[in-house]
C-alpha cells in the first residue's frame, strides 16, 4: 500500500541545528530534501534562510521581506551551513544577511528585513476574476494517474503527485507533460499542506507558516513563463534554475486552509524568464507577493 502523502518534508526542511559561526554572528545547518532532479529544490534554500534569519531576531519583529540570489546548485540530502550577519537592529526595523555554504563555497545569499509594525492604513489587492474552488479541481495525483510522456519517470511522477509536501491544484491546468490550457502568461495554483504542519524547534507556529510559504513559492513561480512559451516540465532537454528571488510578507501567513497562488509571467528573453505571484486566502486577503527570475533553457 502506498503511504499517504504528508507535509513532513516541509518541516524537515525548516529544522535547523545551531552551529559555531565561522564568518558572521550566528550559524545553523539544515538539510536539503529529496527530489528527483540533479540538484536540490531552490525553495529549500529560501525557506531555510528565512528560518535562520527569524531565529536571529528575538525582540518580536516579523519578517516582512527577503531578497535572494542563487549562486550555485545545492546537493540533495546534504547539509547547508547558514551564516547570519546581524547587520542592524533598530527600534522599528532590523536587517540580517544570510549566506548558505556547501562544500566550502557560498551557494546562496539573501538580505532579510524585519519590522516591529505600527499603526497605518490598510489596503490589499484582490485576485482578478472568478477562480474555481480547489475542491472542484483534480489533485496532481488525480491528474497524473493515467498520464505518461516526455522525460517523466516513476520517481518524478511520484514526486509531483505527493512528494512536495503540498497538495497543488492548477487553474487552468498543469504544465507537467504538456501545457494544459491556453498559452497565456497567467495561471493560479491552490496550495495546502497534505496534513497539518508539525512544530519546528526554534520557530513559533506563525514563523513556521511564514517559512512554509517561502518554501512552496518556488515550485510553480516560473510556470506562467513556461506556459506562454509552450514548454512543459517533462519536455526533453528543458533545463531551468532559479537565479534571484524577492518576497514580501504583508500579513501573517496561514496554512490551515487552501491558499490561492495567483501568478503571471512578466518577461522572457535571453534564456531568462521573470514571474510574479501573490498568495491569497480563500476570502481574498493578500498575504504575500513573490517575484522571481529563472534560467529557462529549452532543448
């Protein structure tokens, strides 16, 4: 019997071990999670760096933005060492630099900013148009059940079906094997952990949920660009990689219910594509915004 998919991979990725710093003020180690590609998933690095930065801020400020660069690929199932520099601690805002090291080389760097919060006006954009409810859409497992093709292997199929920790349901349809739906630079993905996220040592539940949002955001952010270019993940010879990434957290993250990840492809040129995404609750509250540029190299 096949084991039911769980969100354990997410909280495993977010679990950090304190280490003696070698370069900056604090250090932690974390392990990249299994995936069927040659190198580790980029969301591991973003989420682990977010967790490391949050563990270095102890005065109650909340992470409100991250700006990241992916310098080298990370090995799968191997430790990454995150060194945290305390750049500034102010009354209203604090800043951290986080660098990830593996095999003695820097492979990831980010600046993370934290805010105490203060009174002010409130506004948030809403997703355009009507989006089908997630319960009306097929899960990845249901969509892929009878499908084969391209470079998809049994291992990659299992990963797409249940190995990413989150149930993901696409509108208009996925781009696993073919572009399902119009070749338009717009799509949406409903996301929800397969089961309740476990506690993570060193993080509050609110911090864990925020880091989980940073974890899941990288899986599909380039898909609107692939969609408009007519490319699918299983196309022979397709190579993609995250280059840089920015994320803003507007409101506390929530993972107990489905979140809508509304996405748009902005540009594609010279082997690079830029995508944007916004996370919304079911009642259309805007939680976070993502912008990412990635390498897109067709066969």
